[in-house]
């Protein structure tokens, strides 16, 4: 069971210690304690679920955003428009995880009242793994939907100019006796952060993930980072990415595509957009009925026949749930580079981190 290649320099880290370390680092960046803790929890959540591209690998990048690149460590998201099922939220240049959590919670509360809600966010920054938000809705029996714009890493199909982000989408349904069924994927064949993980490990990336800067398919991580991410489904993936990017930005007035920055100069602070939608089944078939149907759908997948070379048939989010259970018990398997990045960030800010993490990888 693996998503990324592993090697002998990987180390297991206790999730609670990882949480304490990241929270301490973000507090040292002038974030209030509760905000630092929330930001850290979102990253550890991603690591626990095996999505290391959106986990504590990001700590050094986030420190740079909060201390040098203009993101406001004390930004406070606020509702600027509230009409019917619609909310517009100004993130006020806060970290995206703060504005996203605020927006999803506001959408959940509105859906409790009127059945559906759509929150459009502007003035934000990188918001991390989207399943963090959709699972918020699923945990209370609702359907959660989330999308965000991303820095351009793809070209129009057949082109070589980076003008389209992979712009991910997440949808989560709650089951009665099974873990939430949750999709969380971008419309590129991979994420930029995943390629970085392969580069850290010195491993080639899978065929079909990326083009080099000339538009030729490559398995070399460094060439992929310089080049283009391949879309899923060729022109279909490009079209879906554009649509999610537009839903994430046009309704709130956030920046779209190249307006948000680029992979060379970095993201422009406080211009990102996201959307968060919630559907309350109580206004339709009822929460219990929908949960029961989710169980049936999952069971149907599990009981269907696998191809001869397939060991198991899984539903979206199931593998991540298994990682989460395993990593809580045995510790999160992190690369040496990720651990060293956390150690270096802590040292540069003069903050203490748990001894287990301070000595990890040595």
C-alpha cells in the first residue's frame, strides 16, 4: 500500500509531535495560536491520509509566505455578502486554510437553514488539500463540494504556454457504516507537489504525468517541474480545470489563471479564490436515507468482480482512510527532505519542536 516511492532515508514521525512542531513554527510567524494550530492540523491531516504533496512538505513554503511574501499572518476572513443561499467571503489575505475552514463552516450553517449553500471566496492564498473541507460537511451528514484555482502549470491542449491551473475539485458523501466516500483530485495527471516528492526521493515520475518545456512527455522530475503537467483526459481535463478555476474565481472577483502568479516568481499574495458548496440531504431524501444508499454503493463496488491483475476494488477516499488509520498507529512516514525542511524552519525562527522530530532523520 503506497502512493509515493519510499527509500531508506524515510522516517516515521508521530502525528501529534508533527502537529506540535508545525503549530509552533506557524506561531513563530506571528499567527495567533488558534490559527497556527488549525493550519498545522490541515497539513498533518494530509500527511495522515498519505497526501504528502499537501502535507508538512509545505511548512518551509508557508513560512516564506507568512514572513517574506506578503501573506497576512493575522488576516481574518469575513462575510461581505449574504443573500439567499449565496455567500461571498473576503479572506483578507489570510492563509487559505483559515478562509476555507471559515467559508465551509458558514456554508454548513446556511445549509442547515435553507438546504443548500454556496460560498465564494476571494482575497485568499494556497488552501491545501480540499478533502479537509468536504469532510467537514460529510461528518455532519451533508454533501460537501469544494474547488480552488491553482497556479498555472498546464497549457491548452496542444499548446506549451502555462496559463491553466490543475484546479482541483473535492466531493464528499457520508455513509452510515462506511468511511466517507470522498473524491479529491485535480484535473492534471498529478500535482506539482507530488512531482516535488519524487524529485526529493530521486525517483522518476510515472509515464503520463508531465511534459517537458517543449511539450514532450517526460519521466524526469526536474524536467517536469520546469515543463508542464499533463491534463487528465487530454482536452477534457483542460476544459474541466478551466471550469473549476472559473467557479473558484469569477463569482467572488478573485484572480484567475496567470493573474494569480506563476511557478517561477511564485504566487501573488491575497488574490486566490475558492468555492465551497453544501447540500443538506434533510431537504431532499433525508440524511439517513442518503447514508444508507452510500453504504449500498460502496458495497456494490466491493462485491463487484476485479480484473485478474487487480487485488482489490476501492471507492474514492478508501485508501486514504486506511493510510490514516495506519499512520495514527505507526507514525507518518516522511522523507528526510521534509523532516529537514521542518527542522530548518524551526531553527530559522528560533522555536522549539518535539525532540522526536528534532532528531528524526539523523
